[in-house]
């Protein structure tokens, strides 16, 4: 086979794989690329909103929180977006206000944990393995 023929077969196979969604080397299909673009657009939109409602120090703190615990940062962002959309935020959120919000979220999570807490009570005067040692 000539090199030109072999190259044409390779191109045809590559095109076939891309149409099937496998892409070269098993990469994402075009639909996956569209989903990735949607996620990126959503992320950019959230970042723009956060830039509008947070002052720089608060945005920096939220970024550090995201490095440690992304789920907590997402919860805080969602709460801030709800406050902004409902018109309850009159000015940019300061770092102190963000700390207060973080403390409120932490307190709520502690209360929820206490509600689901299981308490064990041990019987007194029951069986005790230490009593066997005293008989020696």
C-alpha cells in the first residue's frame, strides 16, 4: 500500500471515530464539549455575580474557603446569590459580613448534626469485665 492510501484510510477512520463520539484517543464527543461550554459559562456567570456583590477582601476569603472546602464555598455563594436576587443586599458584602454568614452556616450545620445524633446510655451495675480481675 502506498503512503497516500494509508494516510487516507487513517483520516477516514479518525473521522468515523469522531462521528461516533469517541474522538481521537477516546476524547470527549462534541456533545461533551457543549456540556463543558455550558458549565464554563455558568461558572463565568457566577464569578461575575460574585464580583459584583463581594468586596475584594471578601472575595479573597471565599476563594481560600473554596480551596479548603468547595462545598461550603458553593453553599455560601448560593446564599449570597439568593440574597442578591431578593434585593436584600444594598451594598457589597464585606469580609466581616462574610464571616458572620459563615458562622451562621456553621451553627446551622451543628444544629442539624445534633438532631441526627444517636445517644447511647450504658447500664450501670451490669456486667463488667474488670470485676473478674479482682477475684485473683
